[in-house]
C-alpha cells in the first residue's frame, strides 16, 4: 500500500521575496511503505520545497498529498498531527537545539504530540538506545557536544516522535567521512527497528547508490525521473544533461564501455563492480 | 623553491573547564612557495587549529611559525603577516562584511590604507580572478553558496597575499559550488602563483594537489604525493577518512588478483588500468 | 511574513539620484521630511507630493518597489486615517451609530495625515533604494565626523561599522529564523494558537537557537575581519571617495525650490 501519494503538486511562491525560492510544478508520485527513496537535484530544483509539503509545513498551491489515502489538508486545524507521522529532519538540524539538556531536547517533539510521564521517558530512552546516545549524555547540555554528536541528538529529536515516514534533507552535509557513515548507520537502524519509510535528499551519488531503493530526480521544479536506483544511474547521459552526476564507479564503467569492453553501464557500487569484473575476467580466462 | 611558511616544533594546547587539551603536538612542516598542499584529517584532528596558526590569528603554545622570514610572535609584523597569509573559513555567510559584493572585497585593501584608485584596481582584479566580476554590484545573500565563497576568496586575494589558507571552504557547498571553488583555487595557484593550503575532508579535492598531508590527533601521520597517500587505504580508514572511489575500486580488484596499478586516480586512468588487467 | 521586510534594500541603477553624493542625499532627506511636516495646507502638501513623485521618477526605481513598501505600513496608515477621521470640525456629513459624527474637516484631516505619512515613507525609500547600505553608513560616518574633534573618533567609526554589519546580517538572520521556525514546527511546535503567555513561551525554541547562532556568527565574523587586517579602523582608507558634483548642486537647488514653494504656499493659502 502506498504510504504517501502526491498528486499533481504545484507550489508557486508569490514574487517579490528577496530570497531564492524554488517552486514545484505538477509533481506526482507515490511512495510504498518501507521503501528508501533518494531525492537528487540541483540546489533550487525544488527538492526542499517538495519535502516541506509532505509533512504539511507548506500548503500546496494546487494538488493533493495523501498520507495513508487521506488528504493531509482535509482538516487544516489538525495539520500538526501529520508532523508526527511524517518526520522531517532539516539540513544542519543541530541549529535547532535549544533545551538545557539532551534529554529534554529529544523529548520536545513527543511532548508536543501530547506524550507525558513514563510514556514520554520510555519513548525518548528507546530512541536513544537505538541510535547510541548513552545515558550519561541525557543530562548534558546539547551545546557542550561535538558537531557530530549534536547532529545525532537533533535527529533523535525527530525520531522520538516515531514517525512512519522520515525525511532527511542532506543529513550528512558538512560531516567528515566517519561522521557521514555514523549518520547513515542511524538511519538504517531506525528503519530496521520501525519499518519506517525513509526519504533522503542528498548530493552524494555514491551514498545514494549505497542506500536507496529508488531515486527521484528533480529538475527546475519538475519531476524528471522516478525509478529503481540502477535504472536511474544507467541513464547517465540524461543525468548529465540536467547537470547531475553519476557515482564515480559508474563513470569508470561508462569509460570501459566506450573502450569496447563488454560491460553494462548500470553499475553503481564498488562491490557490484568488483563482482562483475571478476566474473568477466574468469570468463575471459576460461575462453 | 623557497619555503614561504616554516613550522618549527609547533604545539598548541588549550584548557577547557580545567582540563588541558593538546590540539597540535610538536608539528614541523615547511610549505614551499607556489605549491598546492592539501591537509586531510577528520573533524578534531587539529587541522583547523593549524590553519589559525599560519597567519598568526593564534600563536603556538611552544615552537614557532615563520612566514617569509617573520615570526608570527612578532607583534610589529602582525598586519604584514595577515596580509601575506590570507585565511578563508568554512561558512561564507560569516565572512562577508558588506552588503554589496565589491564593497565587501574592498574591506581588506581599505584596512591596509591603500589609495582609492589602487583599491579599485585590487578589487576588480580579485573579482575577475575568481570569476565574480559581473556580480560586483550584487548583494551577497542573493548569491549561491559557491559564489559567496568565491567572494570571500576575492576578499583575501584583493590584499595580494602570497599564501591562501582555506579551512574546509567547501564543507557547506553543493557539488557545483565545490567544483567552482576547487577550480578557482587551481587557477589562482597556476596563473597567479599563489601558494594554496587547502584543508578538507573530501578526498577528491586532493587528487590534483602537489602534496597531501594527513593529520590525526594533532599529529602528521602521512605526507606525500596524492597517489602515494591514497595507497594507504587501511591507514586512512583507521583515522576516519576515506579514499576516492577509484582507489577503492582498484584496491578491491587488486585483492581479487587483478594486476592493476592502484596509483591511478582519474576515471580515465582507472578505466585504462582495468582494461589492461582484463586482457 | 518575515520576508516582507525591506529595510536597507538597495535597488541597482544609474539614475541621477544613484550617482549623487550620499551625504547630500541624507541632508535632502532630512530637509524634505521637515518640509513635509511644515506643510500646513493641502496645496503645500500637494506641492510636496509632486516633488516626491518627481524624485521617485528620477530615481528610476520601478514604482512596484515603492508600492511593496506600502503593504508593510498599511496598518499604520489606516490607523492614522481612521483616528483622524473622528477629530475634525465643520459640517457633519453623516453619523455612525447616531453618536460619532463624521465631518468634512475630519475627512480632510484624515486624508492629510495619511498623505503625510505616505510621503514620508516614499521619500525615505528613495534614499534607501538609491544608496547602498555601505554608502549610507559611510555618509553618516562622514556627516558625524565633526564629533571627532571632541574625542569621539573611534565611537563614530564603531557606530558606522555596527550599522554596516547589521544591514549585512538582517537578511541572513531573517532567513535563519524562518529555518529554525520550520524545524521546530516539524517537531510539532505550535506557534499559531493559544493565549499570549503560551505564544510567548512558544518563541523560546526559536529565540534560543537564533541567539546562539548569532553569537557563533559574530565570533567567526570577528576572526574573518581580523584575517582581513581589520585594526579598529586605524589608518583605514576608502575605495569610494565621496565627491560633490554638479548633480549635487543641481539637486540641492531643487530642494531649495521645493522648500520655498511649500513655505510660500503655506503663507499664501
């Protein structure tokens, strides 16, 4: 069953605003429960505007968003409820921390959802355990943590609402390779334990290739492609046309293909590449 | 080639809530004039601390930093050292002072007390060298991250520095912005003969450098040409770094018995190596 | 809503007003504001209005930009107009609820006051649209420079630097406030309902991160300024020299004519 259905979503900004805004026009797609979707596109392609519609932060100019088959704007007064079901982690989420302790900050979301007492404590603790925030951190000030730790706490703040769909806007931006890996692990852990649907905006094609089931490509406010990851990356020429990249491994395979070597171009992870090349070598040697 | 910066046994420590931390431990390093050096390290490896020592923003707890013959401890030389060694930071938003591009770039030369005509010359030339001349009358907050960062670089270039030190200048940028910055830096290095010290944790940015230095826990653990540094996949991973995907692929193939030279870095060379090994 | 703020917005152009000396522009602005408030009757104010319109035309900034400012001040304008409606003498035109009399004098007064505020806003916008924030601060610094002789040199420079930085960071901080607001809303924060205390309390999750970020930015900015050889303004020069030109003489003359016109109309009619 589709958990989210987006039907001809259009959002235009009233002009005159001094900021760069990216509009979205006539975007339709649906997301199945438990999928991991990667969204790629330029800065200004409409990615951020798109995801802010999925939890009702922005209201569509026209079109509909259905969560579990129900229009999220059916009762505009209750739009806040959708935000616990569709969690959104913004870019650099550590800049939203404000409470005196790590625990209180993570509890902010669930508290807004009406949880209190033991139930609240249990839910916060559960998330902390899941993503490795140790108990000795609970009473620390979030501002005393390192950059990577702050981001972990901020992400926990959204996960603590136990959303069924969780969206990340460039979750690894600005982190070093180890930090990036840690965040990816957290996302995987949450998905495994809750079965949640995950949507990730990222600029790193290599990361997307590792994690996403499907890729959604945005270009100039329009949905350019939405397909299985290998299908999208095998369409390197199209991606390049709109100024996007393919993973480095895919580029190597494109080169090999051009050199007349018998390989497909839809290879996008190192593991897969090694597998294919080893097989190819074995075949050549036997022949 | 001459050394433009000499780091002699520099140690930097600070106390936080009564506990003493050593951010840099007895580092010695020379930067050659006209070179392009990349310093790699994870967050907290001491690379940012090092950047701030190079222009005298901080002085080492012990040891010395010599810039073109001047010790950064010498207060009389403070401004001259800051002019010679320009520092660019991660967040372009927090480096721009004025609301109009050209007026921002003029800030440095104005502080140096240059004549108005001379300032105009420096500003125009700096903006042209980073490819932002046509935006000289724009306001920074309407520009992209990469453009803003190029303006921050122009603001330093306008003071005609010998060395440009950049502390993770691309960390907050999208791939397009990152590519813009890296090509701008190579242009400045080749065409304007500016020594570049680029601090980063993106491995791909080190590919075309003359020299790569790897830092961990306040110490230099490796120093050499990029293709040699990346051979040490295990060491890099151990200190929380990565290798370019091309190296990773060649490394994995080699372990499977492919006869490939893992020193290839570019996509073209990698493909050639693989093709050769398949024959 | 936050995005509608247009303080210190410069509109690029090459008009006479863009080219004239910012110091003179500040002096003219002050003079014109005083004159607008000196205008006692509709004829004098009408004359002032024509002068403002001419200024708008020669600024060559699209009229759309000026009207955009109207949106923000509309409540003040309406409030002034309505209040003044009730304070007038003369012939009663009609009564509201049988009690409040609306007189022709009231209507006159209402229009007069609203027009006055409108002119005030428009003429101020002419200055901000045609002068870069930096030119503006430089001009203020220059106009205040006589204070240097009474030992306030660094105070004048600091004030100008503060203004420059403030103008530069207003859009950045507005953008940041919106981001934080959205992030907290995504965590279920309720910013739109409840009584006053609840609403004020709801601001904490926005103000705390905003403040922390502003402090962090200021540290980084200070380091960046130091790296660009900032030394508290000692020995600092300027790229742009402010120079009086024929344009300034011409426009000053125009200001004097406007002044004379308004005063004459005040006396004659």
